[in-house]
C-alpha cells in the first residue's frame, strides 16, 4: 500500500491512515486499490481453482463433495471474471488513462471512489455465500436457469453481487469515457491517443452497452425466484433458452471487454521494446471498433447444442469466423511492429510475446469451436475450458502482468527484481501450458466440464493438468513477493525506465507525484 | 474541443463506406486513412458503421440462405 | 478544473446514464422480441395447432410405434395416458386420450408441456388438437379425459420405428 504514500501531501491535506483510502478521490490511489482488490480476488479465485484441480488430480471423489465442487467451479468463474480480470483492467485505466492523455484526474473523482468501494461489498457477498445454508451458487458462472432458479440463498447473494459489480462497471465506464473524450491535453487529438487509451474507450462503450443487459437478466432471474414472474420458468410460460440468449448477448461482448484492454497493453509494450512505432496504428483503432460492434452479433455460438435451426447455426458460425479476421490482423500488426525492430526482452516484453503466442492458440481453438459440427462434439467439454483459458489467462492475465511490470517503476519509483520477474514469466509460461494444453486432448476425448469425477482413461492427463495448475498457482504467490519486494525497496527507477517509451507518463518523474498534469502538457 | 484540424470538406458516402469496409477487415492504407481522419466526422462513422453492420448481417444471411436452399 | 469542463462532463454523464437505462430496458425488450421472433419463424411452436396439408399421403408400408408418457411436476394431480402405446402409419391421423384427475381439495390450474424423443420428432409431429394448447383448470376431485389428435409426417426418416411422446404438467400460479 506504500505505492504512493511517500509522495503525497504536497498540495492539500487529506485524511491519513485507513480513512485516506476510504475517502480518496485521487485516481492513483483508486487505481492502486483496484489493483490490490483484484489481486486479492485473484488469490481467492486461485484457491478455488486449486481445490478443483486437487479434486480432479485422481479419478473418484476425494476432497470435495459434488455439490461443493460445483460451487467451486461456479465461484471460480465468477470471481475471476468479475472480481479479478475486470477490476484489474479498470485499475490500470485509473492509473494510466489520465497519465497518458495529460489529464489531472478522472472526470468524476467522487464517483470513482464509489465505483471502487462497491467492489469489496460484492466480493464479500460472493465469498460469504459459501457459508450460508445451501451453500454458494452451483449452476456454473453462466448461472443458467433452471438451476439458478432453484438453489438457495447463495444464488440470491450471487445475483446481488452481480448487480453491484455491474453498477460499479457502468460507473467506471462512464467515468473513463468522459475522461477520455473531454479531458485530453490540448493537441492530443483522438488519433494521437495511445492505443491503450483507445482500446479502453471502446471497451468502456461496450460496457455501457451490455452491462445493463446483464443487470436486466439477473433482475429477471431474481423476480422469477421471488416475485412470481416467469421469464425463464417453463411452467409459467417462460423459456429457459431465452435466458441463454440474453445472457450471451451480454456474454460474448463481455469476453471482448476482457481482451480489448489487453490488446491495448500489448500495443504499448511491443513498440516500446521494439523501438519502433506501432505498425498500422490507425487500422488497429478501426479494427478494434469493428470487433466491438460485430461482437454483438455472434452470441449464439455458445448455444449451438441448445437447439437452433440450421439457418441460425450457419449464421452464427459464419459471423463468428469472420470476426476472427480483424482479430487476426491485429496479431499481424504486432508481428510487423517487431519485424526488424531493435528488440530487447525485458519482463513486460516477455509477457507481451507470450501473450501473442498463446492468444493465437486460443484464437484458433475458438475458431474450431465456432464450427458447428465440431462444436456439437466439444461443447461443454474440456476443449472449451482450454480455449477460454488460453484467451483469458495467457491472454488477459498475461497482459495484466506485463502491464504491471511495465508501469510498476512509474507507480512506485522503484525497479522490480529483473531476475525474479523473468523467472515469474518463465514459470507462468511453462506451468500454464502444462496445466491447460493437455485439456485440449481431454476435451477431444470427451471429458465433460464441471464434473468432480471422471472415467479412468482421462486419469493421466488430468494429473498432468493438476500438477501444472499447482505450479501456476504457486508462481503467482511468487509474483506477490516480487511486487512487495519492489515496493519495499527496489532499485531507484529512472523517470523513463524504458528508453523506447514515448507516451506521456514517461515525461513525469518516477514515482509519479500525487498530483500530475494540473497544468495540461502541450502535445506537439 | 481538442480537434485542431477542422474537417476540410465533407466526406462522400462512398468514402465512408470504404472506410467502414476496410475497418471490418482491420487494414487501411496510410494515405487513405489520413484523408479519412481529416474528412470523415465521427457521426458519419457511427452511422456508416451501423449501416455496414446491417449489410454485414444481411449478406451472411443471404449466404446462409443460398447454402441451405 | 475550469467550470466549463465540469459542465461538459456532467452533460456527458447524463447522456451515458440515459443510454445505460435504455440498454437496461433493451434487456427486457428482448423478451417480447424473442417471442415474436419465434412466432414469426415458427420456432418453438408448442402451444399452437399445426396446419396440415390436406393431401398428405398415408404411407401404409411403414408402421411407427408410439409410446405415450405422462408426468406431473409439483401439483397434486394424477395424469396418465389411457393407452400406453399405439401404432400408426405415417400420414394417418390418430387420436389418443389422456386422463387427469385432481386429487386435492383445491381448484388448481396446470399447463402441459410436450417433449419428444427423438428430439427431431417435433418437426414431423403435426397436432391439430391438444390439451396442451391451453391451460387446464380442475376443480377439487375432478377427473377429465382429453384428446390429442395428430399425424406424423411421412417425411420422417425411414430409420425411425419407435418414438416417445411425453407430456409434463406444471403447476400454474393462481391468477395466470
Ligand atoms: C478468435 C476469436 C474467438 C472465437 C472465434 C471464439 C469462439 C468461441 C466459441 C465458439 C465458444 C463456444 C464454445 C462452446 O461452448 O462450445 C467460445 C467460448 C468461450 N470463449 Fe471464445 N472465441 C474467441 C475469442 C475469445 C476471447 C478473446 C475470449 C476472452 C478473452 C473468449 C472467451 C471465451 C469464454 C469465456 C468461453 C466459454 C464460455 C463458457 O461456456 O463458460 N473467447 N469461444
Ligand atoms: Cu463468444
């Protein structure tokens, strides 16, 4: 928590101790809190994952009863998506967007504080739902009815948590849009904005577009459960398939919400360490925008086995595959940026390159899932699990790690221990692949997801996967150690620790003072 | 308030259509892009994008109809 | 921060909030849109009589065995088919009877939902009349016999010899 403490208090005095963090409206404080919160949630979600993998280490039921196992998978998904990945990106946006566009703070500083403090409430709801009668929600992170229409109090707590997280995300998104559109320094035209800012602008628009729809869905679920409506209740004339349509109308844009800021981060890191401007900057902007728009018309690729006319299946199959095109073009742009650049391989760059490698694998398995006849086989198997962990862990999460190493010197004015950080990368890379690559085979061989037990022929690969997962989990504790070590007393970092960094934040001293850009910088 | 470069002249519908089309692919020539950036206004892009999206959907639908018939 | 910027920001906030509220409404609007879509395209047409081509040919060379099944979920009724299986030639129209009785001392309404096995039977099963098209209200102790009239389209794949038609009655909340 000492990230910015030593530099605060030049201008005005504010409460100290815990009250400082409760009442703060400073974008840096809030960004820091977002990041710590998301790391805490990452550990909770990670603990659940370890439980899942421990149970799956061997066939048979050893440590988790099936019902509890289902709660573990459900809450693992919810906590990682809404508690770890999304808040981490919002935290990065809080820190970096004002610094990168030359704004003194976020547009609505007070609202920023609220949107953060909603998160711990939601986090507590999710975690404590394990201890209420009936246990936590167990119907999967997608909470399909009828399972979510049954279930006990834990499901209600989950619904409220999703409401709160949705409200927080919407407020955060509104704040980010307004900051980016209205508070850029003079001369910072839209087309001069750093790619990270662009991707966040588009992400924020996606958030205000689909988060309210999610809020509507969970509200319908709540009224179905308690107020006698029958939106999804077949007995009352409702339709559980309707839920899936509305959920995925939110859900697919949501996966882009979790990857676009990662694209932005990688688009900052790659040029810095290739010492070349981003190849095709403006087409990247265009492609990001069109990915965002088109992501709203592919949702039913999650529902191929639910029952759909052939025309529908083909439509969603073609649309999904076509949207992979602008995504693929981005990969070529990053590669072209590195081409003949004078590259060096600092930790952020390692994570960025690891991202490109593994994200491509995840993208390909996505396209394979999009092919209807194949998906009918692999839907709800470990193949899908492998797909989305390749895009979310080695995609979104690796980008977040890269971003932390990239900006940590700016945030706390100290350099992380390079040796340890590189080791963190290599361990993550190896253990991640050990854990998840074999899951492709498990899925193709027919192992269903969300089950605590499996037949014997899956035993070997599951054991390998569990070993990889334990290694990956431990490696992340090591990450915590590296960050704390850096904050406590790393080497002093230069104002511009990466000589290839050309965005505005590198013109500031390290660590970034509590108040920055109170007089806007002028951009040539 | 930040746009120092005022649009020189209004972009034609064709130019917007081209920009939108290329954006779906994710590539655009630098010169064309500079021209787009100068001439096309944001609301034109948004409207163009929406129309482009509808055309995209309709053409996939047509393709599907052809394939299934 | 100058006053001007704050004002633009507030305006932006208002617009974005309104947009969020609209999208919240849009989530709800998806419900009737979905129903309309299914109705127009004829997907998920469970509760309407089918229109059947008058010149449909009976295929005497084939016989399909139909197994009839009945369930109740969450209401004090007894529900059973009066014959547990029948045989039919594709294209031939047939009537089967079901019986429900309310064994409680309250008036209760319920709705039957059909399901078929194999699943694609739905495409070939044409019903002119069914107790599942409307809700059923039973007085205390009442017993009722109800018909289902249907044909099976001769287009049904030749390898299908046995099918199952199942109905499940669900309780309806009072006032629905
Ligand atoms: C190249 C682009 C992509 C394509 C073509 C694609 C395609 C698909 C398809 C067809 C499915 C459904 C599989 C099934 O349930 O049978 C799926 C699932 C999923 N995808 Fe992707 N995807 C892509 C990229 C991404 C990205 C970037 C993310 C997130 C960062 C993502 C996250 C997910 C998640 C979380 C699921 C599983 C949801 C669940 O059932 O729990 N995908 N993807
Ligand atoms: Cu998707």
